[in-house]
């Protein structure tokens, strides 16, 4: 069962939109995904993120599935690799 995502019209100052677009590009996200990421983080920090909210897809392009069919498609390994990479970049 696929839940249809809500669509909204969002009006932004062009300078804010440009800054968001650049930030999203740096994070390998679409501008839309960056906005959702920031809203989720703000809701979480404010203690207002509802229980049962689905996880966002990891950033970047999905990896191609191995042709032999032995790969793990949970994405957990990808997230751990990204976390390691993000930590090393901060040093």
C-alpha cells in the first residue's frame, strides 16, 4: 500500500530559494527533499514530530542492485557508510 504524498504550493523569496537549492545540491538532495528534511528536523527538535512518521529515503541516488541477487536492499549499509563519510569530512 502506497500512501500518496501531500502537495502544497510554497512561496519563497528568490534568494532563500537559491540558497536552499545550493544547500540541497551540496547534500545530494532535491530542493523539495531538503525542505522536507529541514521541516522534519525542526519538528523533531521542537518535540512535535508525530509518532509513526515514515523515514525519508537516504540522500543521493539509489545503488544499483547486484545482478546475482545476493544484495541486501535494506539500505542500512548505505546509511552507515554515509555517516562514516560525513564524520570524516567534518575533521
